C-alpha cells in the first residue's frame, strides 16, 4: 500500500458561495514563509482556476455553457479572489491517482507572457490551443534565475487542413521574446507544440516527453477529457517502451569528458534514473525531479542521488551553462535490452486516446 498525499484544506469565496480548495501540504510548506496576504492570493488564484475548470466540466456534460460560465466567473470572481482571505482548516490525506506522482492537476495561474505567446500562436499559425502546460525546468523543479518558460502545447488545425495536400502540420516550435524578462520578471517563452494527431501518436508509443506533459504540475490550458486521459495514460503506458526512450535520451546526451555543462549533465542523470525507475517499478516517475529524489532516492546509490542534488542546486543558482562535474559512467550504464516477458506488460490503447482527440477537436469547433 502506498502512502496518501497530505493536503491542506482552505476555505475561499467562490462565485456560488463558500468553497474548499485542497493544496498539497508540500506546496503549502514551500509557501510557509509568505505572509498571510500572499498565501491568500495564491490560494485564491488556484481556486479561481478550479472554478473555471469546473465550468468546462459542467458544459462537457451538458449542464451549462462553458463560455457563459467563464464570463460570469471572470466578472464576479477575479477581482474578489485577489483579496480573498484563506483560512487553513486541517491536514488530511488524499488518495492520488498515481502514487508515484505528486498531485498533478493543480491549476496554475497563467503568466501574462505565456498567455500572450499562446494567443500569438493561435493568431499567427491559425490553430486552436487545446492543452498548454509548463514542461521545462520551471515545472521540473530546477529553474534558474534566467530560465525561460518552456511550454508544451497540443493544438488543432481547421478541419480542411487535415484533408488538403500539405495542410497538416505535425509540430510547431516558436520562441517568443529575447530572454531579457518583462517588467514582472517573466522570461521568454519557448513553445513546442504538437498537433492533436501527433500527440496521440506519441502517447500510444509511451513517449516520456508526452507523458511528462500530461504529468506537469503547471496546466495553463486544459480541455474536457484531459484529466481522464492523464489518469489513464500514466497508469497504462508501456514500461519497456518508456524505458528505452529514457535510456536513449540519457546515453545520447552523455559526454564522457569534462566539457559537459550542468544543464546537460542534469538531463543525463534525470533520464538515467527515470529509466531505472520505470524498469524496476513499472510506474511513471514524478517529473518534478527534487520530489522524485525525495520519494525514490533510496532505490539508487547515495553517490548518484548526491550528484543529482548538486546538479539541481547549481542549475537553480544560474550555473546551467557552466562546466559540470565528471559523471560516474555507471549512471548511464543501462542495458540496451530488457526482458520483454517481464516489461512489455501493457500499453496505451489507441481508442482511449482517440476518444480524447475527438472530444478535444470537437470543442475547438464550438469555441
């Protein structure tokens, strides 16, 4: 039996009266040094996004119109939520859908620079954003002072583009801004986007980049069916396929000499430890790397975990481009073959993914 995740419950004022918001205790502890007003704003922002997600869910089940609900929420709740008071009641355990992960559906306030980038993507590329998540160092717990926003997007094109010659665009890579940061301190945005169809293909291949996007703790845009897909895919992925993806990433990024940067070495160590975890536990690793080391570090030699923590500390300190320490070659000594009778035990079903694709695409045609 796995341990339940401890949460803290807050009372907030919502559009329909008082409501409760559960936040992971670990996040509250991280915010513990904030004053009461700052904590209240954080909780209120999370609550607001929760109300918005609820509106979409109700609309999906035929119980209301999402656009009307969201407009009402924006008008009646946004300003009030900024000054809402949050009162801590009690900690109580919550059962996660995947015990290897921190709760991964925590709504997140979208930074203005990210919101602008998403609008620009839709306008300039003639697409509709279905899903947008933070999926780089800011999401994985090792961002430095100069870290950009690395945003993974799933988009849909107009229907005709899927049938005309040369209309289909499988992926888009846009870099927005110069990295200097705006007046609020937000950095540039690196958008890596997949067409719904391409995202579906990657999921059925148990591609860890697509799975990590699903597991991101920072969701900027969602759509009906996303939560169900997340819960299903993170429990149904193929361990052997995911292992080989992580193994390939670790070995391809590994440099045996001393010229590797801190950022490169961190990619290597993270992928190598994740590969071993997937192989041995048949569970998807918590993509927030410091939390993964806390939860699963006992599976690995102490020296490897200490190396990983040092790299995280240096990356957070802004030393990502500086020379890294020499890595123990044993970290990336991963077998190229593992027993398929043991590890090829399941896989993500195409029809389950297609259900999500249909729902997400239909929504883009209505909004």
